[in-house]
């Protein structure tokens, strides 16, 4: 399967049959170029402008923006409830953690998770091959907290998101703090990652480069 980072928390995931799933699309104010393609599925973790902009998408895509279990385009998707802050949503509202299965890989997108996860949360998420986790702090987990959550989930591959880059004006931290607490990290000279075959890695951090 193919993973393309579009910036912030937005990824385009394409399986071997050409089916595409888009996560958390953002609007023009963020700084990255807007995706204007035709995905099959769009998951939205919460209703903030940098995560739910669909006006310039094309085609008959299906939006998943609620908790529950779904089966769209032969892709099983599960939305698990969580919060955007440490006060059970009192400051920034709810957040949905999405897990989905594509090409026999289990992927988990944590959205704008703002708190640590309990053992019950970890059980609800289940086994994860590829984890997308916010690391920029302020609005979400910071680098240290993100590392702790990552180790609890224990995925094979970790892709950090929602952090400061040269294009983002948000008051976020960069990815560096997260990397201080994660031992196995590598920078990919592309915003694109191809996944093939059995994943033998453990907690392997892949830093995609926005182009």
C-alpha cells in the first residue's frame, strides 16, 4: 500500500486495488497545499477547520465522522471515542481515533488526541501495524506524551504528524522532542511511503518530508 503525507494530520492511503482513504483534510489557512482529488473515503477526527475541510474534494466520497464500526469499499473502519484535551473534552471537544484495515495492515490515526490512553483504550484500539500520532503539543499530545502513548500501542511503524514545519504558522513544537524519546527513527526524503510484505519492524519512526 501507499501512504502519502499531505501535511498536518492529513494522509492519503491507497491500497493495492486502488481504493483511497483520506484522513483529516485541512482548509487554505493552514499553509499546505489543499488536496483536491477524489478519495473513496474521508475520515474526520473532529470538526475543526484544519481537520474537516471537504469543499474542494471531488467524486462521491463517503465521510466517516462518528464513532462506530463501518465497512466502506471493502475497508473495515472503527471509530473509537477520545478527547481533544486532558479534561474529557471540556476545553476542545471530542476526538475520534480511527483504525482501519487496508491490504492486511491495521492502521490507526489518532486525530488530535490530547490525553494519555488507558488500558481499556489500548484494548479498544487493538493491535496496530502503522500508527499516525500527533506530536506537536499545545493542542494535542506533546512529544514526550506522544512517545509514551506510542510505546503503549506498540505499533510496528510510527508516523508523526500535527507538528511545526516551515509552512505552518500554528504555535506547535517540531518533531524533535518526540524523537528524543524514540530510539529508532529515520527521515524519508519524500512525502510518500510504500509498504510491502510482512512488517518485521518494531516502533520504527518514519519522518515523511512534505514536498
